[in-house]
């Protein structure tokens, strides 16, 4: 009955959830292959300084790009809601507005690249040949900035429309182009680190061109909106507010992980190395949890746009089911096979022993983070960015308190427990707001 009264109503099924989550997860899995290829190419040069320089440059650029991830998140939420309303002109307007913002941010990134590079080199204490390699790699790869940020918007648009397979194809194109050209330019043509950098530029450019073609196919029967509509003050103000809140949230999240690294370094090189090995357990969990969070973004955003609460509720139930099931499986896998996996990641006996000592905490990060990832997806899809920002700040405060209480008596055990408390707090604090926010979003029903 209710479905017949609402022309925008839709059914959320396990198949629909997985049709979004699986392609996005596979897309995330292609990214580490790119990092491994770049490392292997530069490693063949036989210079430790070159490898160190590449690592420093990659860390700096990864930090910069992660800061701008709000472009993808905000676009997904806004497009999903317009998609749920059946408002195709607004979907393309959201895309165009976000695309212009991405290009502006990319140009600003280029203009500020050299000061940022100098600050990064100083922060990383890079000197000599390593600093020279970092400068070469960074200065070339930063040229891909506008295209990379444009790809965030393109991916957000495709995901907001539920076109996860197109998003996967786009990510594969970017990463495969990058990998192939890194091998050709870096090794075959002997351009080394510069070749790796130019491969990244080519990959992002190819992705943007193909992405624009895909977006245009989705809106082939519509005209591009006029500039006056894109520059509408009210909509721009709303977009900037949304992105500002997501940016603050991202900075706080990055600060939490940087703080863990900083405190871990105080326990010595072996413990720091062990923590780095164990963070791979969390990274693996993040692949599938992020994929399911993406499904939650699209489906809850679409449900709010359609004003169809049954789809909203079922989307949360099904994404939670799959997130919890996979987190339990991963937790058991890391607990049972954690030692062989650690041995695969490092050959240093002392690092292996230290990682084995703390692996139970790393094995539990997936379970601790289930609700955090899922609620992030729901709140992004609903564009409840202010609440995300505020609850992240509260979670960080809880994390800081846990560090102060647990690290002095428990050392690195306390550090990992505090991280899991941070993950739990993020999820629980957002979840406690969900009933009131849901009632507000569907107040007309």
C-alpha cells in the first residue's frame, strides 16, 4: 500500500546492497597494488635514498588528497538525495557545482605546492638525495591534483546514482594506467622516480576523461545547467557548509592516527614497526567496511530523497548485517592466522614477536569500527555533516582521555585499546543521534 502511494519508493535487498558494496571494495583493493608497483619500480634502482624519497613524497600526497576526500562524500550524499527525489536536473547541477569546486581546489593545490613541499621536507627531516627524490616525485605528481580531485567528484556522482560498477571501472582504469606506465616509464625507459610521477598524472587524466564521458552518458538527454544556477548563493553556501564540516571531521580523524604513530614511536623502533605491520589488519578491515559504508551512503541518501522510511531502515539493517558478519570473520581470521600473516609482512624476528604480542587488539579493530564506518555512511548519505563533525570531536576527546589513562600503565597495549575505544565512540555517539535525526528527516510521514 505505502509503496503505491510513493512513486519514488524502492526495495532494499541484499543483492542491491552487495551490488554497491562489492564493486567499491574491489576498487579500494586496486589502490595498494599501485603502491606496491611504485615501490617495486623505485626499489629496482638500487638506491635506499630513492626509495625513502618516494615514500616521503607518497605520504605527503596521500595526506593532501585525504584532506580533500570531502569532495567525494558530499557529492555522493547530495546526488543520492536528488536521485531519490527523481530530480535529474539537480543531480547534474550538484555534479557541476562540485566539479568547479574541485578544479578550484586543485589549482590552489598547485599554487601552494612548493611551500607545502618545503614544510613536508622539514617535517619529515628529509635531506640529501632523499629530499631531492621527494622534490622530483612530488613536483610532478602534484600536477595531477586538479584531475584527481575532479575524479573524487565523478566517483561521488556515480556512487550517488548507485552506479558502483561504473565507479569500479573508473578506479581500475586510473590504477591500471598508472601501474602500466610506471613500469614502462620507470623501468623500461629508465625515467625512474620521475617516470612513476608522470604515470600518476597520466592515470588521473585518463580517469577524468573517462569519468566525464560516463557522467555525460548518465545525463545525455539533459542540458548542462547555466552558470547562474551553479553560482546560486544559497546552494553554494549550503555546499561550503557541508564540505567545511566534513573537512574538520577529516582533520580530526587524521590527527587521531598521527597521534597513535607519535606515541607509538616513543616505545622504540621495534614497537613502532610492529604497530605499522598490525595497522595492515585494520586497513584490510577498512576495505570491506568502506564498501558497505558506501552502500549505506547511497541507499540512505536515496531513501531520504524519496521520503521513503522503510528503505532507510532496511538499508541500515542490511548493511549492518553484512558489516558485522565480515568483521566477525576477519576478526577470527586475524586471531587464528595472525602469526603467519605477520611473518609474511616482516622478516625481522623482534618485530614479529612484538606484533604477535599486540595482534589481538589489531584483530578487533574491524569489530570495534563496524558502527563507526556504517554510521559515517548513513550520516554522509543524509548530509548530516554538522553532527558528524561534533561527534568526531567528542570521540577524539574520549580517545585523548583513554590515552592519558591507559598508556602510562599499559604502554602499547593501552595505545591499541585507546584506538579501539575511539572507533567504538565514533559509532556509538552517532548511533545515539539516529532515532531523532531519522524522525526529523521523515517528519512528513
